[in-house]
């Protein structure tokens, strides 16, 4: 049986790319923290955001744009905003 084609969405791809850049920027800032204990605290808090970004990206690469895509993006954005509100970076 033929494999079903993924449904692509250019606007959603732009959001994923933007999310990737935001994650990379915050990770770079965390790695620049000199105090090891503070760096570990920030990294521990940011791991959820990284995990949710990974889920978002993997889901899109595997399935394409689906009914689940917007929910994954919203979960990522909420976690990112929560991190930004709790940690000054």
C-alpha cells in the first residue's frame, strides 16, 4: 500500500523555524551563564520547552500539518512564555 503524503503548510513551517531560532537563542544565553548552579537551574527549567519543541518538529516531519499541529504549537508557546516570565534571560 502506498504511503500517505504529508500535508504541508508553509506558514506553519515558518512558525517551527522561528521556534527553533528562539530555542537556540535561549540555549546560547543559558550556556553563557558563568555560575554553574544558575546555569543548571535555567537548563532544568528550559528542558520542557526544548522537549515540546522537539515534539512539535517531529510530529510535523512525520505527519505533516494535522489537527494536532496547532495544539503542539500552543503547548510549546505556553511553555516558552512561562519560562520567560519566570526566568530573566
